[in-house]
């Protein structure tokens, strides 16, 4: 072979002998062959157009000790001194399991409850990965290259991984965390101490909630009245007035919510014990009365005991105590002892009455006074009318008429209607007449008045 034709011969005769495909982890040898007779040639290898300097080259062989996916590519060889003359390219394919498996989230910012989220799994494998399985924690939740969560909820928060597989192996992605933001929910109230709440102890209410980000604003209400702020609400020395329904209002950056109301029922001994009498008003001897005991207590008072001042034992029990046919022996101070599980308290009332005889005397005296006043009023009216009549007669009298005074002294000149005639007639009545028959000491003042007038 002529030296002048060396370049053309080398370019025509150089070729790479190697397997078409190799599995990752195996050994592969690439051989640069030529039909030309060369004196101690030095071979140079190229991968994807770049000289190889880190691989083992022995004579005309390129030895790949442990093949990896990075060894896949286009290989050429050349003879030093004629590097511009390459062999034909040989493509080496490397089979390998999935690697560089990663998960991307469609929403790059904050994920809020109610939005939609899509996870996408990416991997490098030869042959390409066709089997993808999605896990939330250790639970399989879906398959396919993508996994969508429409209308995401707080329960969807957690770590997700993508498991990928091809003919040569499998691999999991690194876990990605989905952190769903949501307003407060599952708000509950706890009461310490639990069980019965007795007056004067200290009580603490604690509000618990589930929210993302965590709730940082708590407001407490009793009914519709704001009573405090903070995760806990303390009531030292609790009173009966603190009984009622309490709710906790909680809020974070994404919303607000109220808890279910809890009832605080403060137990306390009886108070405001009072006694009433029925019927009200004046109590008359022989009548009946009922004493009723009223109280405020929690639990409600069920034990009522009645006592009379000065007595050594109770006189009755129950909320009502009746006295039938009341007498003087029933008068006095009565008190009712009201008792529940937490204490006792008394209420008092005074029972007194007026006897029937006293009532009769007062009725007689009152009636007599009324009759006397009525008679006096009538006499005054008669005298007034008479004076007016006398004055009228004087103005119309005949000048030749006799003096009235003289006429009044002559019985023959008096008319049958004259007052004097009437009085004279009264004096001439029979002894059966009630005025003349009675002793002068017992005559009424009205009669004495009339009698005096008749003597003039």
C-alpha cells in the first residue's frame, strides 16, 4: 500500500466493533479495527466528538469496566497523526433502571384548601419508565405519570412519593410535602375541673382547634357577651352568675369559626330565701293561712323544714305550710329552712291576727259615729232652711200683724204645722212613747235638743 494513499486508506478501513446495547453494570469492550498495515499505531477514541482521556485504552481497544448510563453515546476511533480521519460512528446504547426520579407540584405557591393540585413524576430510564405509582406516606393513592387532587382538603396534607419502574429496575422519588392551608376547624372546648362545678372554685376553659397556619386569635363569649381573649379563659372564685353557655371564636389567616357552645352549671347552696303569706292582708281569728317558702339554689331546693320561734322541734315540712282555724296560739315568728346538697339557709315571717270581738267593737263604734254625724248634718240643714224662711216672712209681713214672738206664745195663733205645736204634741204623747218613757239619763242628744227648744 503506497504511503501517499495512507490517509485515504485509513479513513476507508477504520471501524469500531462493539455491542449495540449493554446493560448498566456490565463490562463492554470497543475495538478499533483497520485492514491497513500500520507500524505501531496509536489509537485515539472519541465519544460524542470529544476525546476520551479517562477511559482505559489498550492498543486498539476501549475497555468500559462497569458500564453506566453515562457511557451511552456515539463512539469513533482514529490513528494518532491522522486524527482528522475518524472511523465511522458506532452508537452504544445502555440499558438502565429509572434514576433521577423527581416530583413537581403544579402550584408553586401556597396551597389553599379548595384549590386543585397536580403532581408530575419525572424520571430517566432506558427503556423509558412506563409504570408510575403514587404513595401518600405508605398508602398507594394513584397511578400514572401525573396525580391530580381536585378540591384539595386539609386531609390531603402529607408526604407524597412516586414509584417508577421499567424492565431493568425500579426507584422511588424523593418525598415532597404538600402543606394545605385552611381556616380553623374541629374547634373543641374543655373544662377544668371536669365534673361538678361548685360555687367559689376556680374554673379554666381551654379552646383547641385545627388550622393551618395554627390559630393565633381566640375570643371568648358568654352568650353574646365578650368575656375574654386567649387560648384559655379563667374564672377564679366562680359564682352562680357565671352559669351559662360559653363559646370560643377562633381565627387564622384563612378564616374564622366558632366552637360548639358548652354549658357551665354552677352548683350553689340556697340563697334569697323568702316566705310569703296567703291570703295577703289582715288575718282574722278562725281563718286559714298558707305560708310558702321560695328560694334560689342549684340544684333546686327539695327539702323545706318549718319552725316556730320558741319551739323545740319542727312544725312542718314541704314548700308550703298551712295553719287551719288560726288562734292566738298560732301567732309568732315562723321560719323556713331551705336545704340542698350544698348547704341550707333560713327565711322568716311574722304571723299575727285580730280577734273577731275586736272587730265587732270597732264596727259598732264606727257605725254609731257615722249615725251621729248624719243626724247632726240633718239638723243643721233644717235650721238653715228655717232661718231662710223666717227672713223671707219678715220681709213680706203686714205692718198691722202681731209680733211673731208674741204669736208664738199664743197657742191659738199657731198653725198645726208650727214647730212648737209639733213639740207640744210630742210632750203630750203617751207614756209608751220611746222618748218620754225612757229615763232622761238615757235620752239621745237629739231629744235633749228638741226638749230645750220647746221650753222657750
